[in-house]
C-alpha cells in the first residue's frame, strides 16, 4: 500500500471497510456475512484479490456480484456464482467440511476475546431487545479457519460482558477454544472504524495494533466498553488509496442505484 | 400424488389448527401467497418452523396465529429486526409465544435428517455457543471410532410444508432453480407438501437431468400463483422487491399501522393479486 | 488450486505407494485412463476404495497393486463376477488382499461424512445384515431423543481421489453431469483430487446455477483425456461399451490371458489411445 | 387378467417375469434390482402400471427406459428419468426416507424366510465362491415398504440354510424383523419360474400359493432345497396374455439390438 496514492478525504466507515478488505488474500475462501463484511470482501475482490472465492450462506459459491446484495440470498449472488448448492450442503460440505479459510462476521455486541452476541440484549428468557439471532454464525465461528470481525466502535457494542454467547471467539481467553475441542484459530482480526485490533498471542485479548489516520488512542479508548489495550509499537493504518476508495464508492453507488431501481413508486 | 387446486382449497385441505408448519424459502422463493391465504383462513396455535422467519412469519405472529416459532435467524433480511416477532417475544403481544432457537447449521441438518427419515441429525456444532444452554433440544452423540462428541438435534418433520417454486409440469413434477435453500428437504421431511408455482408447463422434456425436481408423488397439492413469492423473488421470473422489505420496517413498527396494513393488503386481497405486485419487477428471462 | 497436467504427471505427483486411493464412478464416468496410468507406473500396497469396484480394480488387483479393497459391490456390472478379484480373495493370487466390505448405503454415507468433515456417518442400516458381524468398522450410536440405535461407519477420507468428468473450464472448475454417483463427495472427502476430463471449455458462463460443479480450488490436478472413461461412458459424449464388459468376463477368467491382455492394452499403451476407443460409441450430442 | 387372451406358448422365464410384473401397482414407487427384477418392473410399466415410478440405485428416479439397462447405471436410465440425484441422496432421502413402496430383488441364495445371500458361497473368511456382495440390498431389504423377490428355482439357489445374511428377510420367521427394530414388511412375494409364493401370515415361511400353468407340485418341490409348503387352495397363475408376452419380447428384442449395436466388431 505504501507507494499507492492515498486519497485525500474519506469517512471512518470507508476506512473500516477498506482496512478490512486488505486482510483478505487472493487465495482465500471467505464465508461472507452481510453488511460491512460483504462490502469489505467485494472491495478485496475488485482490487488486490481478484481470485478470492466469496461464499454466502444461501449456497452461492464463488460469487462476483456487481452490486452489493441487500440480503444474503439476492439473485445477483446466484447469477454470478460458480455454482449454487443447497443450504444443507453449504453447511455440511463447505463450512463443516473445512473448506472455508476465513469467516467474516459483524457483531451487535463484542467482548475483548472476540465473543459475539447477535441474539439478545438482556436475559434470554426476558429480553430487553430481541435481535435476529445467530443464523450461520455459531458454526462459522468454530468451523472457518479463522474469523475476521468488523464493526463500528461504540461502548454499547464493544462491551465488558456480552449478554449472550451467539458465536464463541476465544471464550475467557488463552486456550479456551482448544479446551472445548475447537481446533480452528477463531478471531484473528478486528477492524473497526477507528483501528485494527489483533488478539494477544497468549491471552487472546484484542489489542490495538494500528490506528486509522487521524485517530487518537483516547478516541479508541472512549468508544470501547472494555479498557482498551494497545500494542507497544502502534502502526498507522495506511489511508485508502484512490483505487480502493473509488472501487468502494463505485460499488456503493451501483448498489444504491440497483436497490432503488425496483421501488414501486418509480414503476407505477 | 400432486393435485392441482386453487390456493384456498390447497391451504384449507392441508393446514389445521395446532399443526407444525414450515413455510420455507431462504430469501428466495418465499411462499408469501400461501402464507397470506393461511392468514385469511385464520388458523391458530401453529408451530411455525423456518430457518429465516421473515415478513410472513412476522405477519402470522402479529395476527396471533403462532403458538411457537422454531427458527435460526429471525430478521428482516438486509434491513434489521422483525418488529411483530419482537413484540411477541419481548411484550407477549398479541400473546406470548414459545421459541425454539437453533443455528442455521442445526436447522439445515435437522431438515436433512427429516428428509432422510432419521430421528436426529448429527453434526459438529454448538461448541461454546449459548444456544446449547437455552435449547433443551440440543443433545450429543459420541463417535464410536474417534470418541469425538458431536452435536445432535431432533429431525424436523413438519405436518405440512409450503414452498414456492418456478414451475410444475402437467403431471405435477415441480422444478426449483437458483438459490434452492432447504426447500427440497423441507418438502421431503413433511407429511404433506403444498407448492405454489409461477407457471405450469406441458412437460419437463429437455430439462437437465441434475436439476432440483420434486416428483409429483412427493407433493400433495400444487396451486398456480404467479408472483406468489412477492416481495421475495423467483429466479428467472422477477426480482426481489427490496423497497417492500424496507417499508415493512416502518409498517411493522406500530401495532395499529400493522393491523391496518394487514387488513388492506392481506385480509381484503386474494392470491390473484400477486401477479400485479411483481409486474414492475419482471425482467428479461435469462 | 487445479493445475492442468499431462495425465502421467498428474498421477505421479498425487499417488504414492501405500496410499488410500479412490477411483470413483458409479457405472458412469469411471476413471479408466487414470487407473491404467497408475497401473503403468506400478504402485504398490494401495488401499483401493470404491462402492463398485469393477474392471479397473479387477485389473489393479490382478496386477498385484492392492493391499486392501474397501467396497460395497464387487461385480462386473450387468455381467457377473470379478474374476481377478475372486482369484485374490479365494486363492490369494497374485497375493492375498484384505477386504473391508460395506453396503452401498454405508459407503455412500461414509463418503458424505468425509466430505462433511465428520469422523463418522450415522444412518439406519445393517439391521439383521451379516456384514455387521464380519466388518469391525460397523458401529452404532444412540439417538439422544428417541433412543433408537443407528448404524455408524467411519468417514472415508482417501489420500487421493481420481474421477473422470465431462468438462473443465480454463480456470479449472469441473462439471459432472448425468449419473453423478458419489464423485463430488469422493473429491471433497479426499486430501488430493485428480480429474480427467473429456474437454476444456473457455468458461462455464450460461451454465445452469444448480449443476454439479467442483470449483477449481477443490481439485489438485486436471488432465485432458478424451474417451478416458472407456469402456464406461460419458453422458453427452459417448455410450457405454457393453461389449467390452462382456469380453472382460472371458479375458479375466484366465491368469495368462489376463496378463497378455494387460501387457498389450495397458502397459504398452498411453492415455492418448482412449480417444480412438470411443470413436464408434460417440453419438449426436443431446 | 381373466378375460384377456392367453398366449399359446411361453417359456418358464417369461412366465416368471410376467407373473412378477403383475404384482406391481400403478402407484408403486419401486427400487429396481438389475436382471429379472428390471425386466418385470418395465413390463409392468409398459402394460398395466404406466404410472409406476421406477428407481435405480444409480440415482435415476422415475425412469422409463426403452431398452433394459445392462448395468444399474446405463445412460438410458438417466436420459429417461424425471430427475437424477447423487447416490448419497438416493440412499438417504429416497430409500432411508421411506419413499420406496416396493424393493424388487433377485437372489443367488434364498431361504424359506426370504433371507438372501449374494455375498459368498462358503465361509466369509474362506470363500468357496466370492460373489459381488450386497450393494444396495441390505438397506433395501429393511427400508423399502415391502420386498418382492424373483429368481429361477434350483436346489442350489433355494437352500435350507444360506451361507451369509446379505439381506435380512424374516430371519428365523415370526416377528424376528420387529425384534430387530425393522418396521417394514419385508418379503411379501416370491415369484419363481414355476410358482408364486407368499409368506405364511404367522411363521413367515414362503408358501406356494399359485402354480404356473403346467407346473406340478412335484416339480416345485424337487427344485427347492427346503421342504416346500403349499397353500390349502392352490391357484393357477393365469398364463401370459398376448399383450404381456409381446411387451416382454419386444422389450428384450430392443434390448438385444441396442446392446449389440455398439459392439466394436461392427464399428470397425
């Protein structure tokens, strides 16, 4: 990235998506969550990782959507896929079969060990807010080779203690995964709108390893619900390049136009 | 053996109060017309099974038809939460409902086990997951060769499954194309299966041999309902009405507005209205 | 990621003495050319896995390459017995071999479990069957919900699987059509996968989305061998050579005649000879 | 059959195939073994049961072959099928799933309780003749709604005690199936070249209920390796009708022509 031209202005969300996209490699097979993960994965495909295989849990393998899907099963995903399989096959042969190198997830609530809650705020039996639930995430978290997480920082989202263990990250840290018989790496990367985090090699607690351009330690700390830890040598995330930013913005513009196209108002 | 019936009769003959029913569709091919017909006929005490309960289950829950929901992702796909479902779970409105919550992997495997005639599904899952603690229907078996402990869930065997598909042949075979989800499994796992289709063709001669076809003798009833999946979509026929999903977020946010919308758009309508709802979404056939 | 290689190199790089290897194909698409190449390269001590070992396993056993056969139906399909296999099992000629025998249901489920990353397959089978008594790899698990005792067999995980398919795209995706057998599962269950194909096409654009396609990154090597399935057949390319199956019954009945036939038709031939063997069996493409 | 015109001359094999075909109904879903069962099933389809669904274990569902397949996976089966599925799906959803009403099997060795051996003559570890093995039969025998068996009579084939239990019939008779947790009916019909047999309602021992035209009790008894039992009221199997015999002979003639067509000698 260093010799590519950095774009002059960009939003924290754009930085988040682009920083997340950079973690993906050309030979990755990536199980894509909807929303921010989907944008990051497709930016990677359209920039440095044209060979990446993107898989959505609707059964679409090797998709190359021209616009971002609104749902996990938009027609665009099937139209551009190498093949589309049944959902049981997707979860048996492709996820459980160990064919996924990266599972890319978002989170409603996240703790410092990469455990994710998208099920419920409050008690499970007496919910304050009933969220949609786990969907594919519980087994993505345990069966994909490693897990990347992306979410905007907030004290409501990055919490001391999640209300429900939808997807197991590093549990209480250390070798908790191994002790439960989970042999994949679990969360190895967290990209927020402010920073890049990686788990400590021993404790597995997420630690800031890079700040996005213009972001301070204080800003990261005050938008995080647990006492944020920082690496001894903090990097600065390279700013988005022109290519990255154009690619993301074009993708989002195409997406917006496509999703507006079929509004009933316009058709009538 | 599949019988071609008007939708009203297909629903009336195959759904009963207290049934365990699956209206399946994974974002694609959601059987909206069948669900609306069920709402009009006013069934009660249903156990509604679906991996991705979305608008139609939100509507059925909001109308007080559900005793229990078995599911793995209760969201408005790509938009957010299901507000009628939330109101039932959080506030017991219009009445409290039971939930049995799984992961997608568990539900997909449970349908597969149902289709395969097994009492339970065995898979590697739920490790470290909170659902294993709150759902008593998550068990385990031990591999007799390696000693590995695997998750087990009961097979799903709905009394009746409703799906929407692209085509039926005159003899009643059914073709599903594109994102096929768990529809085949949901049909084969069920005691009865009702299929709405976009169109009927003379025969399936010339069809590729490996497509997803449900033979006529695996289907109980077929009803022809063009557009019957709206606001979901039918690969090769019409696009997803994303705007309708966004609108639902507002409609469902308010109890009165929900009721009024249901009255106007479901109770006073029929399956014949679906064709016009997708006319602006039709596209050149690929 | 799939590499296009000459067959000789694809076999040399992916098969080793002592390997557990599957040359799969259920009557259709049998990878004969790959098996003949393995015979020419003279591997030893192989554990050969296949639901329906037929002529090619009869040949490999007769040439003394097999330490063990894992199978569920060892016949010459539609003709009768496998005489070289019989000679090995009954008389230890050319040397004794081990057998691990299953039912089709067990083998199909075991490949499925291998593809699904599970340690074992669970199914309702082997009840009252003698194989359960002579095969120590038949175990059981108990359904935690119903108490029903189900059969379990270890997942199949070959070191390498060989299959024949109709087409590869330039980027290395592979298309299998017609009677697809267990080939997809056998490839996904294996550590390495070698595919021979009838032809390479620029891309799979326009292909129906639900066909059986193995993405390039699930395949280790692809070799282009037109006719490579003879005397089996390739749906859409050429018919089964039933006469060759009938002839094999005579050839294989005699040890010397078998040796002479192998010398002439396998050892002194190459994969380039397969195209001409099917020329009289080609038909108008459907 | 009574008012249809009986054909003047026919062979015992033809009588066997036709008598077997008559047992199949228009709404049956039949899992077809190769050889004699395949001929009987297709004669049924081409005569009184045009709606029958024929399934071969190669994954072909609802086939209507114009010629009889030599193998269980001939191209003709796929070309004429309603759909062709994978072999794992065939055994999981269609057979184990309880979708098959009739499994139609042949046998190398058979005992009086419908237990079948196609595995080995002699001891399993020290075989006198190693046969092909069970293939799909062990689970067809337990999962199909009921089992029809067809084979030519001989003392070598119909034996006092089979050498190996490839497929479980009624075991030692009575409620042996139920005691093993098998809830399907098991063998309900045996059609040989000489007679039609059905299991005794209590003991489950195969009992002759009809003799084919011109066949004597003695002929049946002397070609059977166990002491044959006969029903109190023995029927005579109606002779093949003209339609049945023509249908079978046409099918066999087409089959012979088709299998000869691709002989190498003729092509060179």
